C-alpha cells in the first residue's frame, strides 16, 4: 500500500470518478478535488516503493484506489471499505507524509473510528468526539410561511463582516467549539471572512439587524454542504432557518447540486426541522478533536 500525491489533471479526474458515489459524505474533500488543490492523496493497494513521490509508482488506475484523504492539520477522508486497508501501514504512511500535527479527523463515522484506532499510537486518544447525523436532500420543500413585511434575505459579502460578527461568534460558541475552548474574536473574523469570500452566505435582516444566517461550508462537484445555520434566540420560531436553507438550495440547485449537512445527534429540534424541509437520514458523521 502507498500514498499517491494527486497533482496532475488526469489524477483529479480519477479522484472525481472515485468520490462520486460517496460525495455526500465528504463534500469538503470533493471541493478540494474540484479546485485541483494540494494535500490530496490516493490510498493505493499497489506494491513497491512507499511514499508520495509520483515517480515511485505509475499513475494509478481506478482498480488500485482504496481511498482518498486530505492531509493537513485536519484529516478528511473517503474510504468506502476500511476492511481492505491495513490500519498500521496507513498510520505509518500518514506519519511519513504529514507536515502538520493532526488536530481533528472529520467524516463518515465508521471510517473515523477506523482511523482513530489506526492513528492512536501516533495521535493518542481524542479529547472530544462529536457525533452527528448526516442528512441529505435533492429538493427542499418551500417555506410554510412568508417573511414579515420588514424582513429581507441578504446575500452577504465582506462588507457585511461587522453586522454578521455577533451571530457568527454565538454560532461558533454554541455549535462548533470543542468543550472548554474559548472562541476568540480573531478566530471569528478569520473564519467569517473566508466564508464570505469563498462561500454562499445569506442572512435575514429584521428591524435593521442581522438576526439569522446560513451558508455553504463546501461546494463540491455534485453536492454542497450547508453549515453556519443559526438564528438569534429572540428571533427563533419565525421560520428563518427554513427561509435561508430554501434560498441557498434554490440557487445551488440551478447548478444541479444537491445538499448535505450534518447535525448533532442530540439536537432533536434541528433534526425535526430538517425533516420538514425534506432532508432524510443518510448516515452518521463524526468529528474528533485532538
């Protein structure tokens, strides 16, 4: 087994073909393939010299591919059948090729558990693992109520940073930050600016204030991943999340893309809302933090 660094156009095309049946579980990974970005590796079952130098192995073919990973401070993965992979050998190859300490592993739950076991000698145990339901939809149901007369949906840009900052910080504190971690203003600003620059972000303005938001977290090949869905407590039960999700899905649906999201498995109100919108359970998802 070896890791093969994806660099050439034909390799990115092969990666698209490999990930297509599983893309809803790994939209972030697909977004990097779509943009031909670095830090992507095939897991190959070929014999021979180990490492990532393309010269150590001929260009892969689809039959050789066991999986696909993005390897940085975060590890994202698409490994359809972990039983075909030697976990100890994969851990050795990851350690050989990683340039940064892995701070989190994110993706389909069964494969996450496989990777956590394989990497435990190098990484130790995660200090927190969040468990989610993966939910998907092809066409979102239309909202069951109209916006109030003075409410409006805004397509956000970097000019909206200041107005979005308070609800983005609250969202990160409540929904994203690992237990015990303080969310700093700098982290909020950096992440929000990246979202506004690279993703589709919508907000609802009510009484001159931004009170709800939603955005894409990743735009893949055939799927988008929704995230950042948050409504200020005083404005909940107005159907704002439904309005925003529907608006995003209408826009991305015109490009033929379906939508996926993951929601904490204990967040029953959110799960029930997504089901009303037409989302269905499509598996389990995990994020493990080191």
